[in-house]
C-alpha cells in the first residue's frame, strides 16, 4: 500500500496557528466547537528522532511539540465510534468513546487529530473536563490538559466532532460513481499511513493497538461496510443505524468504512469465512477472478503460517477513486477498480496477472501487517516486503505456468536501481515526522524488502524459513514487532547467525558490486558499494555468494564476510577445475539472481559468459541478471555502452517473456540516452535495438493465437510498444491501420485489449496540431469507455507525441473533471523526450495549483516523471533552484532522488561521448544477420 493525498479544508471553523508560540494556541470556540486543521506539514526533518516525553504532571502543552511519537503514559484499549456521513453535503459527524489506560503520572492526554472540528464542551475523561484544549497543526496532535493529575488505570475519553468528506483520497473521503445514470458520492476511508486522525481523534500509531466497535448512521437504501460483520441494524424512516461486531486488537490505520450502492459475489470457506467481492452495481461479474484468487489465498496462507485467518469475513471492494493500488484494511480490503476487476472480454492478460498479484499481496497482509503489525514505520518493510514476497509465493502455487519468480526480478531490478542512489535510504529508515512516512512506500520497502527476503530464504532453506515465519506469526499475533524480533525467531529456528548478516542489509542503505577476477588457478572476489553516480561508498555487507561453474550441477555457496576473498578453482569443485581447460568453462556468480547485489567480471570471465549466452547454457534468471548488471555498470561508467550493445546482441534469438521484457526496458533506456549523447548516431542505435526485438515480434504478430501461453500473450504488447517507441515504421503503420478500424467497430477482433495501447501509441506518433484526428479519436475512446484499464491506456499515450500544443492540451486535460486525481500519473508517465521541456514549463507554471490540490503521492509523481526526462547538469541545477523555496518533507526525498538521476544520466552521456569504438560497433552490429 502507498499513502494518499493532502486534504483541502472546507470547514467553517477557526484554524489553530501552526506558528503559535511555545504553548501553542488554545483553540477558539466556533458555535461550541474547536477546529483542528492540518497544514501542509512544513516541519523539517530533525536529526536523530527524540524519545517520547516522560510522564508529565507539570508543564504546559507545548512540551509535546516536535516529538516524533506520542507519549506512552496513556494508551487506548477500546474505541466506540459512531459516524454519520452526509453523502450530499459531503460532511460527517461523529462521537468517540475511548477506553484509555493511564499508566504513569500525568495531567495530560495527547492524541492525534487533523482536519476535524471538535465540540470542546463535549470532551470528558471520566468526569473530568479539560482546562486546556490545544492543537499543534504541524504535529497533528491534540493536547488535553486537566487541572489535576489523572487517576491511574482505565477511564473513558469521550467527545463529539465533525469533518468534511474530502476529495483528496485520504482520511474519510468521497468518491464519485454512476448509479442509474446519476453521479453519486460514496464515502470511503483510506487511513494508511497517518490519516485515521482525519476521521476521528485517536492514537494514530501502529503500536497503539485497540479494539474497535463501530456504528454507522446511513441512508437506509445504501450498503455500509466496515472491518467486521454487521451485528444488528435498525431502520427509522430514511436512515438506518448499523452496528458492527467488535474487532480484535488492531492499529488505527487498518480501520475501514465504505458506504454506497454496491452488489457482491461470494464464496464461503470450509471454516465458514465469507469471502466477497463488492463492486458498483452491474460490475460484479468482473470480480470473479479476484474472488477466486482471494479465496485460494486465504487457504494458502493459513497452511503456510499455520495460523487461521482470524476474522469471520473478508470483503474486497473496488473503489473508483483510490490513491494507490489497494489497501489491506482488516476484513475490508479496498482496491482501485483496475487492481481488482477483470473482464475476460475487455481486460488484458497483464491485467489478469496484476489482479492476482495485488489480491494475493493484500490477503498476505492479513497475517503480515494486520495480525502481526510493525511497531513503527521504520519497520514498514516487514509489512510490504513480506507481502510482496508472499504474493509471488502464492501466485506461483496457483499459476505455475506464469513463471512468476522469474518475473519477480523486475521488482528486484527496481529495488537495485533506487538503492544505487546516494539519496536512497536503508530498509529500516528513521522517521522524523509523520508526513515523511509517505515517501518510504517505495521500491526499498517493497522490492528490496522482498528481494532480501528471497535471498535469506535461499540461504536458510525453504523449510527452515517457513517454520520460523509460522513461529513468528504465532508469537507476535495481535501485537507489534520490530525487525530484530523477526531475526531472533529465525536465528532460534535455523541455528544461523541471521541478525549479524541481515542487519548489514536492512540498517545501511545500498548494496555491493562483487568484482570477480580470474587469476591463474584462483578466483578473486572483492566487494564495494555500488553507486550509479560512479563514486565509491563505504558500505560493507555479509554477502551470501552463490556461484556455478560450467553447469548448474556444479555450484558453491559461501559467505563473503570481509572486503575480499580468494578461492582456488579446485575449491569450487573438481569439475570446475577440469572445465577450465575446455570450451564449456564459465563462472556465474549470484546463481539465479537470489542475491541482492551486482557482479562485475573481468574480461576473460565476461567473454566466457558471452559464449555461454550464445550457447544457451544459462537459466532465464541468470540471463536477466547479466543483462541488468551490465546495463547498471554502463550507466555508472564502469563499462562502456559499446560493450553493452555487444552483449545485447547475444540476446537476439531470445524468446522468453521475462528476458525480453528486461531487454525492451534496457533498449529503451539506451535509445533515450543515445538521443542526447550522440544525436547523429541515435538513429542507427535504434535500428540495432529494433533488430534485437523484431524477429520475436514478427513471430507473435498482432493477433493472439489459439492455445498460446499466458507469457506469449504478455510478451506481444511489450514488444509492439517498444517497437513503436523506437520508431519502427512498419509497426507504427500497422497500429494506425488497426486503430482506424477499431474506431468504427469497437468489437473488431483486430485490436483486442492486449495490443490497444501499442496502437494508441502508434496513432500519437503522427499527431500534430494540424493533424489531430487521431488524437480526437483517442479522446472519444476515453470518454466512451467504462473500463479503468482502457482509460489508463489512452491517458498514457496522450503526451507521447512531440507537438507542443497537443502536449499542453493533454496536460491541461488533467485539470478537467474528466480525469480522476488518481489517474494523473498515467498522463505524466507517457511524456515523450521531445515534449519534456514543454512539460517542465507547464509544471512550473502550474506548481501552486498542483501542490495545493493534489495529494502527496500525486505531487511526487509529477516531480519524478517530469524531472527524470532530462539528462543535463544544467537542468539539474535549474530544478534545485526552482524547488529551493518550495521544498516540503512530503516530496523532499523524491526530488533529491530525481535530481540525482538527472546527474547520473549527464555523467553517462559524457562517458558515451568519449567511447572510441562506439560508431564502429554500431555499424558492425547493423551489418550482422
């Protein structure tokens, strides 16, 4: 899950000033209420986080300002919440009665609140009335100060409040949908990471687990869902009151509410658990595949963890407006429509696989995240890394023909790319402010997290690993855990020094490149931190090395604990020593890419691996590893683009989806950088890249074949998209031809869902201000489609032409009510290199509007996808100047990473321009068959 958007305040109440003095500002009364308003958090990250304050009897409310976490002298045990959303006025009212345990001397209660108006006169703890009610906006905390010291033990804190159903996809918000031809509002919650406080005052941190008993007052004709089943309901005229069963202990970010018109389909497990998929009315048939995967996932995880699913129901619901792909709320999992719904007639094969992975990911969270929850956001990877790894384990069990573990290397590659930046962060990252949490829902927490789990599982063995995880789940069920808690259980069950090894991977950022040299009878290994900017980092890791020699039957495993190690060839295996003298000699480190590191070979070993590639001796995973390592080394100017192009040519007869998927990504990266590095040679380089992909693309063609594999169906659009982007005229013309037929006959078999985006891209290659018919036709497709995936495909192509006016029109289209906030990223992702300056000027001119109306994750998307189109140090400096006075913690890390990527590209370009053999190599490759 990734976090959601920043709120726009619509309430008629007085805002407490964030810039108040040391004691803050006591909240003003407005019609008997007080206003809690979150500003765009402008507090700068502190150095090391400060400890929560000690129990406080004396002092002022200001002593709680600037703390990373809430004080521990009081904690919630049980929430009774009653909420009444008004879906016409888009407001809500509520009451909260919270059983609070006071465990140390204090006269204060400190909890979180934001974007709420609270009736000050209603606040009571036991029978005590607070004499101070102070809100600190930057900290999003509400401090209640009482005249006397609070009694130890448990008491009830109660209050009334109200708020706005915002349109920012966080907290308690509204989502628009169509019902019987009318535009309606549904009420939806999205609380991760720190947005439950926008729905009700609470202790909004993962470690403050409590039980929740909810009551909703809603229009009687609507469906009202929450985490638990309905215990009872009463109807009084147009309103019904729905009472839900009490939840088990859980964190605030997992509470969920959805209210609207829905229908559902259902399965019931052998244990009696109801599994449902809820959709807009008329779409429930599109939930059948997700229901199947969710149903299977519950059984799979129950067996794997040895712990049953603890709730009586699991609902999965498709939401039209949703900031991320999905959210694992306990018992009520919310999804973006495109992440849950699959239509055999109108959805692509890649969409089917994506739905399976996403559903399995969210169901895995019901154990790893919900039942056992990270103690603090520093340990977010325990949720997201494990859910990512577990989802692949489950989907591989359900659909072994998908070869999903090989596809996981795309996630590993994303993690390696981000973690090669100086502006990366450790897996266990310190959080200095609540608003910083959003930025760590990234490729480190998800992809690096999943990859180091895979590395550890491979090192310990699958059986030991599973038994340890099952023990960990049982030990920490209904409570919280830190990373060290997991290592302790794994050490106990495996007998291996897990903590010593794994802390080198989770508490420092980055990873090593293993330099391998073959000298005489010895193999020399040396580790160094890999950075894409070409510099040397100081990191050192305990690295589980796996290597094969001439065959996958000849392997050796070892731990590289120091800077370097020297191995005698015969120490690898006797067979390796014999093969050294023959033509089949090759050595491959990081067998099947189970380790999270890169490898750089000397010239002799590189040539041997090239021969092994040509002879088809290497596994699919190792083919991908060699390709991705060489690409990364070239970007860091540790190898030449010349050598990378020669390596790519060894893949010209490749047919596998996963390998070719990586090859297309690398090819497009080379095409982009060569356009700036060597404009005169860029056309020839594109022709070389087209040669690598064309044979397989022509074999697959545009039309699906009876009985073809899932992976071939996935590969076809990847190749066609890449060929269009590389400018292959025949592919472009064929895409345009098929699109013209499709525009007049939406049911034609000539353009099935899998290949539509390639055709849309092809159309946009010929669009200009004076020839915009194809563009207008695409907008018609967008407006007439009810399918989320189809709309995403159209949006993703609108900025792929070079015409300034068309690009500006497409970017401004984002501000219309025709594009949901969640979908803006598809337009930005599709900007072509030719349109990048137009996009940057537009972004600068509209920055205030974007930053004020978009959520945190959307703002980061605008920065990332526009800035990284550029490749010069001059532009990097311009970006730094522009954002110097506009910086916020919510996107600071993303901005720094994006600027660093621009600088890396600029350095790569300089290296390419100095390569003496590049022109000759390109011409040679063009002449080869």
